C-alpha cells in the first residue's frame, strides 16, 4: 500500500508506523514534522520506521515530532511489535528488534481476539556513567548530582537505557505539578550539561514498589506515558533505595511494570492498542515532496 500508515498508542503515547519502502517521499526532518503536526498533519508523538537489519529479526528507526531521531522508545517498541503482528509481517510471538539504542527482545501477549494487546520488552541495561548519556560532568556516575534549571536548584540522577534520561525525585510526601514539568522539562532537556539533550522525568515514590512520574521527552515535549522513561525512573528509584523491584510506574496515561535486575537489566511489560490504518491523501503527499 503506497503511503500507508499504522497508528497505535501505548497508554496515550501515540506513534505512526511506516515502511519507507512504501512511501513516495523521504522521511526527512521537514516531512516528519509535517506528518506529526497535530493541526496540519496526522498528529503523533513520533514516527516508527521499519528498516532492514542484519543483527535482528527487524530493524527500527524512531523519529521525534521535531524531526530528530531517538535511540529507543519503550512505548514505540510495543506499538511497532503490534504493527508487525497485525500486518502479518511476523507470525512469531517472540522476536528481536534492532534500534539505535541497542537490540531488544519482544514477547507478544495475544488476546482472545487474536490481537497483540500487550508486550514484554527486554530493554537492555541501565548505566549511570556520564559518557553513556552523554553528560559533561566529570564524575564516575551521575548519582544525585546538583543542577540548576529555570533558576531552580535541583538534584538529578542521570541514566542511559539506550537513550538519555535526567531523573529528579522529590521525597515520598512530595508531588510535582504540570506547571513544574512545563518549566523544568525544557530547561533540563536543553541544559548545557547534556550536549545531545536529554529526556526528563519528575518523579516521586508512592509505595515500596511504586513511583509516579511526569514526563518531558526530548524532541517531543510533554507526553502522557513513556516506556524508556519508566525504565529510567524505575532504575534510578531502585539504585537510590527508594523502592524495590518489580516497580509499578504510574503516569498520567496509565501504568507500566518494570523489573530491575541486580545488574540493572530492565524488562518492561505494558498494554498496546491499535487505533487506525490508512493512507495519506495524494494532495497531502504532494506537499511533502
């Protein structure tokens, strides 16, 4: 199907999946921004592109709505997995996907309707080393480091789960407002300590195995949910001794379950939904050339 698309979401974090071989236009930054625009295009938190891979069963490139490229996306991987199953590109329930943030293994959970309604993703291993994000601080690990953003002194822990994250915790009795996210999110994303920018999570422990997070994604802004953000925040919470694994991560869009092993390897399980399939209109495609 020429210029076809598959649309899905993971807890309200929505992506469009496309096969570049079936497109009559290039997925250039300009065209990605046009397709992802919620007023003038399809609207999306990003585009997932099926690409060849010599390392894994499938290859995936992940594009943010500003046209930049992301290394990994937990929600995106679940949506991509559902796309592969729903469109008949695989009949397997276990397969591997190669991303710029590393190779992952996915297990599909198929419901009584034959739909892959949930997926478990082995997300790789969290690391707190500065060069993994990267971060310009000269410290062995980015554990509870001081930072100032938008005139506010904060303490952050930096972690890479294949893509970079800046996690800021408040004590258990605290809470974060959306206004704080909209102020601190962009300031931290573009902070000089992070030369390639970073994703941001404002977090608070809410139980012995539970945390709540607000999410600001690099290149996308505020999102309702994020798989890689959940993995990052859960790994930090365990590292700081705030919670024990497995961690229930609650977000505005819903809940994901993250297992943090003793070596900080991460396994994420969560729901995924298909919304629509279709084709871009010829008149819209002409604006992309």
